[in-house]
C-alpha cells in the first residue's frame, strides 16, 4: 500500500468536493481531468521544481533522472542545467507523458531529454546509469516506496544524490509523509538523509545519498 493510501484511510481531515476533484486530477492523472490537472500542476509546481533542482546541485555533465515528472516542468529545468549531460524521466500516467513530451519537444529532438511511461518500482535503466535523481510529490503515491527507492539506488551511481520534495494539500498529510520518508529512505539503503524545510508544516525536501556499498546483485 502507498503512503498516500494509508494517509487517506486514516485521515480525519474533512475533504471538500473541490479538493476531491483536485486530488483525482493530480494523483493519478488520466483523461480530461488529468489533462486539466497537468495544466494546474505546471503552473503551481514550478517553484518546487526549481527548489528541487537547486538542491540536487546539478552539474553540466550530469545524467539526471526524474521519477513522476507530471507535466514536465522539472524535466525542462533539469535540461537547462545540463549542457553536456542528459535528462531522463519516467511517469506512470499516459497523459502526463504526452504533456511532458510536448513541453520538452526541443530537448527530445536534440537527444538531451528522454521520457518514458513506466513505474518507479521497475525502472527501465541499467545499473548505475545516473549521477542524480529527483521526485517531487510522487514517492508517497508509489505502491511500495521502499521498492521504488531501491530501484533508484540501483540506477543511480554510488555516491549519487537523491532529492525528494513534498507539499500535500493538508498540513497533517505533509507531516505524515515526513514521518514515512524518514522510515523508507534508510529501509531502501539511502544514507545521510537531510530534511530541508521551506515551511516546516507546508513544504519540505529530503536530500539523501546512495552509499553504493550494498551488494549490487541483491538489489
Ligand atoms: C502529484 S503529481 C506531481 C507531478 C510533478 N512532479 C509536479 O510536482 O508537478 C504525481 C505524479 O507522479 C506520478 N506517479 C504516481 N505513481 C507513480 C509510480 N508508481 N511511478 C511513476 N510515476 C508515478 C503520477 O502519474 C503523477 O504524474
């Protein structure tokens, strides 16, 4: 079960009709509502993507992966930061892949950006492909966050950095994710986890390192 499902099962927060519609549009975007959700996320999520890219400390030659890229604003920012490197992205939603491909058409044409439909739990990349990875408002939606994070460890080089960002609709939900992240990151083998608060209850990021000392064959 995803962290998100367990939060929804236990939440005592009242959820208005408008909030329910918004959640349906952005949690697993599909159909017309998902397309609208993508438009909303592209407008409201830019600042979080900017912060995550900054925390990732992207170098010009880096190969970077974004998981759950949604409308592709983060991918666009990453592509601007890598002059000789490359950016790959994976998202479960067909409509988000479409929107992100349209937004990143120039980068895809030049071969600097590659976007695919797929899931965090089964990443279609070779071991140690990337220098860095990020996921914004996505990890809590993965059916098994530990498995998804282990997959990221597999495809990120030893010593590589992961940045996760979160800002949920309700403060109490963000707080629950915060607790969950501190459990799943070490369970997946990430070390040196450091929380960066923008607003302690509203929005936070976690930076963690792939120590690369796990038996790679076991991952
Ligand atoms: C709330 S949206 C965030 C989108 C974007 N990162 C942003 O901040 O604007 C969550 C995204 O994660 C994707 N997602 C959910 N579960 C996923 C999974 N298991 N693997 C990959 N992507 C997933 C969804 O399709 C959606 O695009």
